[in-house]
């Protein structure tokens, strides 16, 4: 049997700023809360234990709306940081990989254990496309959620947004379609979450780097085979 491969650690690379890491976990917690409360709103199953003043459905709806506005706020801030934040340079440079056929081939080959994944920016081309799709889901969930919100609350923010949201509602084909799209976005998140967790763990093991640590510490590292490091230094 051959000897096990030996690895050595490079210096850690600072990847994500604190604000982007915080927003990542805010979105993760908020989306989880929205899925749970959304399921209940779609099909209430809790009783009020004989008391008419508990209004369980109203409480779940209240928390759904609160979490929804947090998602909207964090989403808008994340979009702003993508273009103007401290990490924006390396994030935007990922577009070079998206537009490069060679980068697509390199990433797909790496997933089939043929070669290593090399990126010009933060994300590989497939990763960038998926994250963009998730942000589109966030935008769709936010817009459709606001349309549903203004049909319940007609004062304050609801009253201010009522007319523009009704216009978008008409563009979407009516309130029934809005509810359907809002529901579909939830299933989009439900499909993405387990795949995302799996790919983070798989990537950390496959490419020997700190994919699991980076959203906690902000630092990534890559492990190189000692033989490769020796060849690079000669």
C-alpha cells in the first residue's frame, strides 16, 4: 500500500469581511424562520386552547412579516455591498470566470476529480450562477411578500406601498399568481439549503481548504501536498 499523502498549510487568506459574514448568518436564520412560519400560515394546525384572545395565527403572521422585513433589509444591504463593499472587487472579478469557457471546463472537471478548482475571484462560475439565482429568489420572495403584506396592512408602510405593489401584482397576473410565486420561492430555498451545506462540506474535503471555517472567521486556507510545495520552491 502507498504512503498517505502529506499536506502542509499555507498562510490563511482573509476572504470575507465581518459585515458579509454577519449578513450571511442573518439571512440563513431569517430564511429558516420564514419557511417555518410560512408553512404554518399556509396551513394553520395549532389550536388556541379554547381561548379566543390568543390569536396564534396572528402571532405567527406577525413574526413572518417581521422576518420578511429583515430579509428585505439585509438583502438590499448585501446587493449594495456586492458592488461597493470591501469584498466587491474580488466578488465582481468572479464574472471573469462566468464568462470564460475555460473556467467552466476547469470547474466541472474538478467536480469529477480531474484537476483542481482555480478561481479568479471568490466564486467559481457555477457557484456564482447559483448564488445569483438565490439572490433572485430573495428578491422575488421580498416583492411577492410585500404584495401580500399590503393586502393585510393598509396603513404605514402598507399604505405607502399599496399602489406600487398593486401595479406589480397586475404584472404578475393577479394575487393568486403572486401567492403561487411566493410559495415556489420557499421551495427554491428548501432545495438549495441541503445542497449548499453538502457542497460546502464536500468542497472542504475535496479541495483541502477552509470552506467550513470561512463564514465564522473570515479566513480561508488551502493545503498543498508537500511534494508540490517543494517543487514550487525549487
